[in-house]
C-alpha cells in the first residue's frame, strides 16, 4: 500500500466578483426578492466548482429517491409487487450507485479537495495508491465542507435504511442498501487514507473522547472518596447487568 503526495494541476472555474457589476452603468441593480433568504445560486456562488458540487450529490439523491419510492414503482395495476418492476427498480438504483461511486472517486474528490485514490495492478500484485495535491493548492472551504459532509453522511443514511428494512422485513430491497453501503464506505476509507487533515481531526476527536472518559472516572473516584463511598468498597451483593 503506497501513499504518494502528488502535485497535480486542476483548473479553477473562477466566479466573477459581483461587485464589479455595480461599476457598469449599463447593468442595473436587481433588487432582492427573497427577503434576506439564501437561494441556491447565492449558495453555489461560494464554490469554485458549483457543477461539481451538484454532481457530488446528484446520483446519491436519485438513488435514495428510487429506493424510498421504489415500492410504488414496483407495484402492478392490482397493487401487488411485480417481479419485473422490482428488478427494474433494483437495476436502476445499482446503476445510480455505481455512477456515484465513479464520479466521487475520480472527479469530485480531485476537484473539490485535491485528493484521489486508485489501485494499480501489476501481474498478481495490486498496489493501492492514495494521492494528495499537497498544501500548495488552495482548497475552497465551501467545496471542502460540501464534499466531506456529504461523503460522511451518505453511509449514515444508508445504515438507517438498513435498520428500517430489517425491522420491516423488506429483505428483498436490502440488496440495494448493501451495495450502497459497500460503495460509500469504500470512498470514505479511500479519501480518509488520502487526507492527513482528516486523519488528524479523527485522532484529535478520539483523544478528546479518551480525555473526557478519564476525567469522568477521576471525578467519580474523587466524589466517592469525599463521601466515604469508594468504588472499590462493596457494601452488599452486586448484580451484573448485560446489555
């Protein structure tokens, strides 16, 4: 498993400064009609790659839509689930998930956060390569936030749907959920290996959790010592509870 720090050049689609429009006498100012609200256009204007951000969410959203409402599309005229329609919905969802995996792995990660992971096969040997554009390339904060938030939220959403499907005994539909979890976790793991910043944040989060647990134990022991009820002393038979 190899890790490379690759400095590749990615074109930046700059956004025109809207302040320059007010300098032209031929361009009248358009009043705002959203009462201070934020539209999609204003939100995406913060991005260096607005279309890439859209495609980062597009196939995920379509796959979720067809999965959630697939039961309606899979029913025949009598209200029963049709085998042919069920297969059609399943194939459409899997194709959307595969397209999302390819787009995230090869396009959105490279353009939005400057990361890329792939594997190289040489004979019987497979080498996994995790690349980073390094610190020389500036990363748009909005693009980075969209990329990592959607990347981490996707397996959480599909995990919830997995639990719901098991509880409702919709086992036939779980093939879509399992495929979605496998592909989304693969991208999460690949980009986690690429990003040293994400590793540092994860390690910091784990360290903070361990520190909070240690402080809780210390406070508990101190409280027991002050009240004269130490956790090491036993005043009667104890009952174990297994969860």
